[in-house]
C-alpha cells in the first residue's frame, strides 16, 4: 500500500496497476488521524477540528476518544500517561479507597459512568492485592538471598584467612 492510500498490484513484473483504495464515508486515513491527534494535543478546539475535517464536533470527540484522548466538556486530557508513585500505597490506604467506593456504590441514583468508575476501582483493588502479595513474597526471598550472600562472603573470608 502506498502512502496516499492506494493499493499497488504487480502482474508478472511487466505491468503495474494502481487502484484507489475505497474508503467509506467517515473513514479516517492514518495521516488524518496522526494530524488530528497532533492538533488536539497542541490545544486546537473541538469546533476548530470539526471545521477543518468537515465533521461534526461529536464525531471529532468520538474519534479522539478512540485514539486515546479523554474529552470532557470540550476539553482534551491525555489518557494513558501514568504517574509512577515513589512509594507503594499501604494496604490500609488501598482498603480505605475500596471502602469509600463500596459506600458510594450503595447509594441510589448513580449514573452509568459513576458505576463504571466504581467497578474499575474494585477491579484495580483485586489486581493490587494480588500484586502486593507477590511483591511481599519477592521481598522476603530477596532479603533471604542477601542474608545468605552475606554469610557466604563471611565464610569465604574466614576460609581465605585460615588458608593463608
């Protein structure tokens, strides 16, 4: 496939035919997607992007969401960028968050988005608890290995001292 979206067929190395790839209405080329993302990240408004690409603001919002941008009230926020904490939250801190989510989930009248958010918290807790358990296990193994290395070094040092 060429850069401009054409498909090239070669028959018996004597003849080349270029056929335009058919795109349905509303289909975005990779170039358009990349340009849309770049303009959005540079701060272009939804309305300006809609005008540029001759599409509705809603279509622009949906496309940006599919491309990994979070569109809230016409503002764009990058998603997928995680801030890595310097220290792990304690199990108590995590349990407090889960407890708050549990209390919130018991309230009536919650919307779909809020329920999805609470469900995500519950899912993340399960992953955190399992990961924390593994982490603690690995830390114990690491501590034991360090202790054994230290004893081995002491024994090796004594053996060299008595051999000399």
